[in-house]
């Protein structure tokens, strides 16, 4: 039961945001990523808005070949359904975003695109689209372009399981059925990244991937010391945060049970005096 609850509570979207930015790493200076973009004063928001800064820049990653100026991206977790209504909901987000312009037609419809990401093939949705007269064409492995009179904006449906592994490693590890070799290659590539923003995105992807695939990661930790160290280094900030949270919880519990002061508890726990101030500030 505990494992089932943990699986239900996995927060997939932060991992997707990180994966999206890592996918477009070679063009990150040309794109602006706005997460959970609010579409109104009420909490109506799309998952990710990607703004292409310069019209004449070609996005190297094939996921971005469809991109125009404004690009709405929606992500469906492995446990989420993807139906024709989800497609129209995303179209609605794009329409609302277009209507947010400060002047008439400030956001032209022909400068808007839609991308919907899901791990598995959305067979029922594609059938519904065909029945509505839409055309579906696989331009690249796992990347399907939607066209026809019923398609209001240029649209792609991305089936992450079908994407080329060499090109889209980050999206492949964002799965509940990750392959050990994909994890190993992702970690080897990730440790080469040094910029803080890139490392934060790697951490976001790994937090989700580890939560969804604990047995795979535990096997890697047990059998491969080098890979274990690399994984620990990549998730260092997250691990340190968890360790601090655990330590703070222990301090509070001891204060409640012993009625000691925080200074007495930390002295008993032999916490270095130089570190005590940061814990006191959080109590």
C-alpha cells in the first residue's frame, strides 16, 4: 500500500520542466522557458510556455523544429489519460494565451504552436482526430504532426517512449519503466554539466526518475561504486536538504521528549558549533 501511495504522489511535472530545458540545451540562449504560465487571475495555467527569442534561429533538437514564436507545451504523466478532450483543453490554453495580448493580434495565431508529451501512444485520441478529419503524420520517431482544417494551431504529439534514445535521453529516463542502460548513460552525460541551471534541471529529472524506479537506482548504487558517487554528486543539494530536514526533525523530537533547550540537544548530538546557527534559524 505504501508503494502504491508513493507512486500516486510522484510529482512528474517538475521533472518534465527540467527534461524540456535539457532537451533544448544547445539552443538554451535562444529560448525562454516559463513554467506553469498563468492564463488568468484564477489558477488556470498551462504546463510550459517556450518563447523562441529570434525568428531566424533554427532549433537543433527535432522537438523544436515545429517551434514558432510562442510554443505551448503540455505534459501528461504516465498515469494520466490523453483524450481528444485533453487536446482541445490544450488548444483552449493556446487560445486564452493569444487573447492575453495587450494589443489586438499582438500574439498572432500563426506564431503559436502546441506540443503535447506523453510516454505511451495515444491510440484512442488519434482515432478521434482522424474521425474529425485531422491528418496525423510521424515526422520523426515518436513525433507526430497534426494538420487539417480542424487543427487550429500547428501541433505535435510527442510519444516519449518512441523517441530516439541517443537524442532524447532525458525524456526516456522520465518514465516508470526506465532501462538501466538509459540511466547509466544519462548520469554519465549529466555529470559533465557544470552550470547551476543545468544541474538543477538534472536534479529535477532524477528526483522523479528515482522515485518512480527505486529498484533500478538501488541496483546501480549497490553494484557500481563510480556510478553511485556520480549519482550522489548530481543529487547532492537534494540529499543535503533531506539530511537537514531529518536532523531538524530529530532535534525537535528530542526537545519535546527531554525538555532540553536546542543548545543542549545539539551539544548532546555533537553537532559542530559552526553549524548550529543554521539549524537554530530553521526551528
